[in-house]
C-alpha cells in the first residue's frame, strides 16, 4: 500500500491561524509533526478529522503553570491539557524543586506546600528527587513523555537556598560572592535548556509554617546579577510576581532597570487588587512607557477573577475555624454531610459562628457579600444579587445557613466562590482593559498549583467562551484576537517561535473546537495525586480534538493515551522561510 502524502489532514474547518486575521475555511495537512500545508484539496492523509462546522486553532500556550512536581510523577498535565493547551511553562513565581541538595528536600516541599497548596505527603511520595542541579532536573524531564510540551524555568527560591543555605531561607542579603554564584548557575541553567528565571516579591506567598518565601526582599543587586547571568548566556526570559503595593511605580522602575541592564525579556504578573483598585492603570502606563523606550517587557494578565473555592472537601470553607466543625476532622464526606444536616448540630455550629481570624483566607471565609454559590454552570462574572448575603436577605435567613446549604448541595460537593483579585468593582471591566492592552499576554492560570483552593487552569476556555461569545455586562474581544493572544503571543513571550501559528513548517499543535458548544463544567474534586491526595479539576465540552506534534491527544474531551509531548529545551526559532516555502509547494 502506497504511503500517504500526509500523516493527518483536518478537513473543512474554519482556520484561525494565530495571526489575529479572520478565519477561513481550509484544510490543514500535517507531516512528521509539522504543519505541511494549509489550503484546499489535499491528498488523503493516513488519518483524517472532519472539522466541518468547527474552528481550527493553534494549540494554546500557557506560560504560567506550576506542574514542576506533577511532571516528575505524571504524564498528563491536567487540567490544562483538557482545555486546548499543548505547551505549558512551569517554574513560575520563583518556586520549584531544582537545584536542591538532599538535605533541603523537605525545605522545598514545605515551601511548595505553603505557596501552591500541594500537601506534604503528596510531594514526599510523588517526587523521585533524581536530580540535584537544574541541568540534572532537565535531563530527568527529558527522559519522560507527556500529553503536552513542557518548558521549565529556574526558580529563585530554590536557587537562593542552594547557594546561601539557611541564610537564603532567612532572607538575608546576598553577598557579592552569593550573587556571582547564583548568576553562574542561572547561566548554566539556560544554556542547558531552561526557558528563563523566575522570582517572587509577594508576601502572599508563604511556606507551610507561615514564613515568607526566601525571595520577597531580595535586593536589586541580586536580581540584576542573576539577570546578567542570563545575559552572559545570551538567552532566557525573566518572570516576576510582586504585590506592587504600596508603591507599585517604584517597584516597576526597579524592574525596568533590571531589563535595561540585562537586555533580557521580562514579564510580570498584573492583577487588580482590592487594596488599590486603580493601581493596575498606573502599572499599564509604566509598562507602555518602558516598551515605547524599546524594552522587551510584558504583563501577564488573567481574563477572570483570581478566585478561591471553598468546600467541605477543600482546604478551607466558612466554618474551617469553627470549633464545632473541628469535631468532624478526619470524618468521611458522607459523615460530614450527615452531621451538618442535623438540626441540633447546625444549631451548635451557628452558635459558635464568630468572625474568622487570620490573613487573607481567614478574613475571606465569612465575606458573605463576596461569596457566590458555584452552580453547575460556572459564572465568572457574577452580580451582587447572587452573593450569599443577597440570597440571605431575600430569603430572610442567616447567611451562615445559606452558605452551609450551598456546601451541602450535590451530596456535600457544593462550593462557594470568592473572587479576590480582578473583581474589586464587581465586574470584569478591569480584566478587559488588561487583556486588551497592547503590552500584555494572557497568563496566571497556575495550572498544577493551589490544588485545594483554586482551579484556574481552565482559563483558556473562559477566554474563548466568556470574552468572545457569552459576555453580556460589557465589551467583548474578537475571536480571532483572543486566539492570537493565547497562541502566537504567549509563545513569543517566552521565545517559542516555532509554535502558535498555523502555517507551513510550524509545530503541528492544533485544536479542533465546536465553538458553539464550548462550555465549562463546574470544578470538582479528584483523588488522583500521589498518596491519594485530592485536587481540583475542571472539564470542558466542545474540544473535538487536540493535537500535539501531529498526534491526537484528546478526542471529544477524553484522552487518547498518546504522549507525544516532550521537554522543550530553551527558546525555539521560527521555521526558516525557505523551508516554509518548500513545505508549501
């Protein structure tokens, strides 16, 4: 039997090629993991997918995830791979597991347990620790197969502890010798294939024993020195998360100086904070000024609230600090539901229903005017009349009782949603402003992290459904624009120029999507982590097929079992023009 001209052909879909241009009906032919041709009338492929009536997009590139642990014990980078994502970048926010000496294993586990809400037993059982240096870590990942491509960044917290030991963990200032050592390791890391270096300057990130991470008050000299290590290698991007509060302008000026001195591209996380609801506007203005001055800077922004989920199976709920609720510790979910449905137990529970104490999570537990029951169809731009407080007022009930009944729904699997960033105005207009800005890219999904509190790995689906189709409370974004934003633009932000476009010679990372049927399910809990650990997951409907390197990895929302994804070592060049022309013939 004669060999087919193509390995795979997608027939008759409306192709949005990632440039931001309008969709066009065309076939897409794939050969040897690359896009071979785009147009009409190709010869039959060894495999064919009828994309008639559907849209065809490049695979989504999610540049802000935390699959650093999951990639060492698992093959499927869920939930991201179920939402059209074909490339993930991990090692963000300065946290990760390499470099690390054996005596510091538990220290880094406690750091990740606190920052990313991944339980200690999960990490202790799951992490094989088959590395010490960052190149060792990359070599380990290079021997594994995944359902997406994976890029890794060198995390500052691990680097600081590796070089400075306890002094680094205690946030002591780095000496000139410390900085030189960190810069040298950073240079070797990107030369070995790290996409870049990441750091955190937010006090929201803490270890499991409540201490700040090693990096928030690292000096400008330290950050500049490490950036110059990347400059010496002539490659690598910088990623930073900061509170940008109370003086975001001064902080951004420091960030700008680091880019000016090193010449390396940098992206920083940007959200609307309730502490300074208009602060993001000044940050966007400062960012634009830096870009206009020729500096390679971007802000990573999110198209929905950064929201915490509360539930009986999750890390927190409005009764977590209630001594009566503490009586249920260690009980099964069904036992909790039985007790919490009992009139006498509820009366005792509500009698001790004093205000919760503590930092962010504690103060949010009883914020009835900013807690929303999470329905079977998630609403990420809810209105004030949907809050627990509003429901209680309408029904003449105690807000605590309304909240508890919401948690008891679906046999105790009900959840409450607390939007704490990007929602100070009670709408997503700030997100629209940030998403639409010239110098931003979509990011901040945190896939693989906050597994008992946040489930934002599904944000690529929200970007398509909410912003291009379903929004009723304000302006929307053209479909072609949003597709370009989370394909070509995100790929380019981290130097992956070989993907994010549907054109000859580019990576055959693709989605076939039933756009009209595309929708999210509500988040749910799965107990599939090492040691039986639980995590939040979220499914989507409407992804007809997801393709990585020319291989179908998902069909109709279900994994095929194929694992064509690999470690991506460093920046990737765009296909050569001559090759593209030859492939198109």
